[in-house]
C-alpha cells in the first residue's frame, strides 16, 4: 500500500520527497489504502535503530530498541491518530523523520503516555493544557477538541545530512499542510496545536517555527514566552535545570545514551533538562495575515528582531500558502514575493512543490 506523497523541496545540493504514512490505520479522511505503508514504516523503525547504533542520542525517555530485529518502536507508532513524516533523498533513503500523535480521545499522547504504558514512564500530564488553553487564549469556554492537538515525537536526522536544511523544512511543510491546511480546505477540524518536549538546542530550533513555552500559556496572566539560548541559564541543583529570568522552566527526563560493549548496544541513563513547548499555527496564520512583511503582531517575550527575521524566512517555506492568501496592495504583494524567493534561495529550497496539498478552495 502506498504512502501519501506530500511534495518535494530542495535545490542544487539535492531534492527531497516528503511522504506521510501510517501503519495499517486510516488517518482522518484518508483510507488505509491511501496512507498506510508497511514497507516505509519498517524502514523508519530500522532507521531509528541505526541512529542509536551509530552512537547518536534520540532525546526521549521511552527508547526501547529491539536488538534482535534491529528496530526501535513505540506503542504510539501503531495507534490510530499517529502519522509519520519522512524526507527521502534521490535514492529513496530516509534522511530525516518525525512522528506525530494526534489527541483523538482519552488514550493520551506520548508526553503523558496514559494509553499503553508497557513499562514506559508516564510523563507530564497534558490535562491542564487541554482544559485551559482554549479558554485563556481564544476566550471560548471549552476544552481542546479531538484532532486539534498533536504531539511531535521521535524526530531525527541522519548524521550525513546534519547540515541539510531543506529535508527538515520540507518535512514540517508537509506536516503543516496535511494537519492544518488540508482540514481547513475540507471543512474539517484543523490540527493547529503542536506540543513537544525538547532539549534546549531543539527548543531553540523550534523557535524558528514560532514555538513558545507551554506552561505560561495556560497561566493567569497569559504569557507568550519564547526565550533563546542566550537568555537561558543552566544551574546545578540536585541535577541540572534551566532558568529564564530566575524562573525554572525545565523538567528532568531520564534519557538513554547509547554505547557499544562487546559489539552489543547498551545504554547509560542520564538526567537531562527538557523544555515543554507549543506551536499554535492558527495564531501564527492570523499574525502573518495582519502584517506579512514585518510580522509585527508577533510579540513574544524573549523574541528579538533577529528571531523575527528567521521566523519570517522559515515561514516563507512552511506557510508559503498563507503569504499567497494575503491580498494587499501592489507594493506589499511585491515585497512578499521578493522575501519568499529570497528565503527559498537562502535555505536551498528553490524547488518547492506542495501544490496539491494545502490549497484553499477556489484560491489557486
């Protein structure tokens, strides 16, 4: 059965295809025959194991590789509501991947792992976020609905493509279109809340997509905080912890670090400070539409003009359709087009073809 082809991205250094797939499950309006791909799923699990075998860390507490089968899997990989995204090189090899678990009912996301523990540690509960986010951020007195929220987990890239920007941008572009843009097109509930937990460098990377710290967005008063590495300090208490303006913002996660002994894969467990974050693509879309040139409505604490410049550049790739939806005067439209072309040139993403996914009705 085939995976769902989402598009391609790249330039002189390589062009990458972006695919989405499940394992023997439908995904929203897509039938099993349209998105399930057992072959690619097996390659994904093998690639995760290969990364561990090479000594790289997957920053997650629930790593349980199968040494005999040489795969690394999680119970959530197989559940309905989970979809996997990959970028493939010209030879059909996986160069980057991530898994996304939608919150569809009471079973729980990987971050809290209430659904099927299987010996995995239960993480931070997302129930307070479900109960408070919509009320505090949108003034609507309800909880987060099924399909409105997903968690990103098991994100990776292979060593030989560490500096490859298009493969990762393409993966997030495909995810944004399938999870948010396409449901809007079909009059379905869009998946616009992306939650994640990450080490500091990965959180800093996610700021390029507009991420903010999770806990402050469900507090009174509401705070949109997106501190960069330069503003965060690490202190040693009982263990390492991350602080922003004197406030502890991290929680410790026991992470398995791989090593080989007598040619056998083993792990050392270390306490690592993680940050919980969220990207609200609905909020970002509205802010972009208000001022697509300068993004002036985006006013996050800890976000300076350089951060906003990077966000504008990355948004030109991920949310290109949002900029094209904007119908301003000739000058603004011209600046938009020029900025978008410049962003594709700087990121090596001159080729950008996600034309069949994420188009608005009667728009393109």
